[in-house]
C-alpha cells in the first residue's frame, strides 16, 4: 500500500454522466422507452404513469446517493466480465486503492 504505482485516480468518465437535452440519460431514456412500448400497445396512460414513476423514482435515488449512481454501482458491484466490456480504460474494481 505504500507503493504509489498501485494507486489509481477516479476516472472522469465515472463521475460525469451523459445528458440528453440537458437531462441525465439514465433517467430519460428508460422512461421514454417504457412510454413508447406502452404507447405502441395502445396503453398510453399506463405508459405515461410508469415512465414518470421511473423518472421521479430514479431522480430521488440520485439525490440521495449521488448523480452517477448507476454506472458506479455497475462498476463496483457488477461482474468482472461485463465491466471489462463497459469500462475499457478503467482498472478492475478489485484494485480498491484509489487516490481521492
């Protein structure tokens, strides 16, 4: 733990989320997909309620745990084979010695 070569800084792409029209992509895209699927099945009101519920529920989770909770949770608690595909330039989450 004394060797500085074993430390990593937290990559910027894990701290900054992607946006779509100024709103976080992880909130908007699933809500739109839910609404679109129910719209195509001619259940517009159910789709609207579920989409808004997803959006507001995820917004509350993000206010409590941080703006970029979904990618960070995938990184720290996801499988290592999936993490290698999603986070190509990030070291393995097993190496938990980080520089803050």
